[in-house]
C-alpha cells in the first residue's frame, strides 16, 4: 500500500511541476484512507496553483467522503445518495495512503476541467474534478429522442422544467424534413441562455434542480463575465466528447465562480434545460482582465 511506490507522486515528478493531466485523471479513479474521517474514499478533485513562472506553488486534493450517519430511509431515495456527502482536503499525496481496490471505470462518467488565467494570460490554477450529477432532464431529453418516429413525423415528447422553472416539452413540433437542434451547447458569444454556464451558488443538487443556483450574467458590469462562444468536439471511435467555453472578466474587479453547469438547448430557441451541474470543490477568483475556461468531458468505458 501507499502512494510512494505505486503512483507517480509529486516527489517523482518534482513538487513544483504540474501533474500531467492523464496522471491526475488516473488518481481520480483511486481510493485512499481519508486522514480526516478514516473512510476509504475515492479522490474527487485535484487542484493545482501556479506561480508567475509556471511552477506549482500549491495543490489541493479532495476526497469524496460522507457523514458517519446514514440518512433516514425517507430521505435516502432511489437516485440520490443514501448519505450526506462531504469533501475532505489534503495538500499532498504524502498525506494519503492508497487502498488497493479492484479498479472500476463507470459505464459513463463526466469530468469537469477548469483553467484560470490572469490578466497577463498566465495560468494561475487548474482544476480537474469528477462531475457529480447528470440531472433528471438529461434522461427526459434522451427519452424524447428515443420516442421520436421519423417515419411518421410524430413524437410524444417528455416535459421537464426549463431553466426558468416552467414545464416545457423537450421536443415540440418535430416533423419529417424539419431539423431542429438537440442537446445544443454551441451558444454564440454573449448568449448566456445555454451552453456552459457559471455561477456563484453553492447549494447542493436535488432531483428538482432546474438551473444554476445563482448564475453570473453575461456582461461587463459589476459581478458579470463575458460569455464566449461554446464549442464541442468528438471524432469517430472516440470514447469521449468535450464541451468547452471561456469566460472573460472585464467587470473592473475580480469575480468569484463557485458553480458550473451544462445547459442544453433543444427544439427552438428558448428551450433551455440544465443537464449537468457541479459545485466547485473550492471557488475560483477570476481576476479583472483574466479568463476562466471550463470544459465538460463526457466519456464512456468500452469493455
Ligand atoms: Zn474524509
């Protein structure tokens, strides 16, 4: 057991050098004894902080832990955690003892990548965090597609709460020959209605979460960020797809980001549904003149 010989440690790569991304992702599939609560917990997030010369000046590792008391059965419903989650932090892998558990990779998993740049364009912080939740709307939209019948041009669409918390059909008016976008994240620059969104909320997700807790508006005023255009990528045979967006701060002061979400637009403009939402393991401070880049990477495991 132990991280010293089994893993590429900070010592092995140099304490001041960035962890390779694939190494950080490898760590996020491993289990460790939490020095705070004693649970055997999976790593949840890896943060690195950088100095002006690009060297690592600090790290944070977060473990997915839980309260000692399980939730009562009436609160522990199917589709939610049967305990109250907490994230415990260490600043070095040397504080962790790895427990060798037969490693598994989920059928589907999502990772959130965030990069924070200062006004001079220097990377100041990188986060790789396991995404907590697809939200129920993601299944409703998938089901609406599975129910579609191209041959007859008809659809029995499911409905769910849009980002304004109004119940709305995921697909409406689908007809043969008419092609509406689905699962759209390619929002144009300045459009904060869909695609990747950022906010200041820290509330936990529930099965009724319909939007970010407190979205940061698009703009250059106080507390605002300029939303860049969204993009997504995939190639044939690839086991992952990535949505990406950059946010620029021209507000005149720093802006704090605590939550991130992926909102899909469907059907026609205005049909916006939140699919994924995550509270960041710790908040980011985007400097005035700086940029904040977010990537959602959705991957599958073939076995
Ligand atoms: Zn713990």
